[in-house]
C-alpha cells in the first residue's frame, strides 16, 4: 500500500497541481497537505488517507485493469479489518478465483497483476499469518518473479515504477525470511541482490522521481549490504536532498523504519562511510 507521501507526490507528478490545488480537490486543509509533503513518514488520519487515496485513484492512471486495482484495495482493507481466521479463509477463496481467471495463462499486464496478487497472498501467509512460512515464502518469490517476467516483456518506460515495486516485494520477502541482523553479512543475500540487479532499477526510480526517499532508502540498504560505496553515497545524498531531517543519522522517518544510525542492515555504511 502506498504511503500518503507517495500518493501525494504521484498526484503532483501526474497533474502538476500545487499543494493548494490538491487541498481543494480533496477538501483537506493546506496545513495537512503541507505536512504530508514535508514530514517523512507522516501517517495522517483515516479521513486524509481515504481522500488522498481517492484522488490518487482518479488522476493517476494504472497500467492494470480497474477491477484488479479495486480487488487489491479491498484485499489490503480486509487484512486490516478481518481476524486472522477470516483473512486466511479470504486468501484461500481469492487464490482459487485468481488461479482460474481467464487471463491467468496469457502474457498480458492483466496476467502479471494476477500473479502479483498471488504473490501477496503467499507473502501474507508467510509473514502475517505465519502459515507454512518457508514454503509460502518460496511460492511468493516465484509468483513475484513470474509477474516481473511478464512486465519485462512489455517495453514501456511507464512500467518502471511497477517493475521496481515488484522487485521490492521480492526483496521484502527475501529479507523477512532471514533472521534479524544477519542480512548485512550474508553472502547468499549479496549474490541474490547482484543477480537481480536491484540497485540498477532503484537508481533509475530515484533518477525519475527525485522525491522518492523511500526508494532511495531501500537502495541505501542494499548498497550497504553489497558494500558498494558509490551507490551508498548516491542514495544517501538523494535522501538528504529530499528532506533535511535525513542529514541526522539519528532521525527516525516512521514507526516502520529504524534510523540510519540504528538499522542493522546499514552497519557497513555506518562503519565505512559515516564514520570513515
């Protein structure tokens, strides 16, 4: 699910609207819109999430069929509202629906999104429901890879952000399957990141969307794990250009992300660049 910040920035990128115009279109106050753009990790309330999300859906085109985007939105809502038992049953029934979809076996963007959703189902079984974690992780990675392969068959620059998001889903699944604090020195993770050429697509996204500090931070983590000084500096500088708060390594951008000074995945970066 996109953050408020990502939704607002994508709206601005697509329309060129000012913060005042975005406020007028959503009915939110300018102070709220300003906080969304200005404060990294700003979460807002449910009303702001709904209104920004609705405007995003209206003005930012998706390369995928609208009914699948609606299904994804409902999926994410059910994960937050249903009990674990109810959500598990929902995943089982949705999986059957997707596997028997008419577009499942073709190479369309529709088929790619179906596989992407199947990857989400296995991801949530593994890391939200803690159900058959090892095998569910393997299946999630396989579905994500199939979805990515289909996307890569479509030579469209507009799909860059979708390819990045899919690769980030894969990175999240792979990282979550490792014990905390072990990824930074794991040669298998390092080789896996090299094989998927992850830093290349993150760099392309940051170049395309200089506001995207979230992608830059993801790139910084992987560059640190890969001990790539050049890319570490590139992503670290990109973060600091977006928000002055990132000049302070102790800054915590959100409840879901550790400060650079305390993230175990960034130990090489801290040792060889920040303290070097």
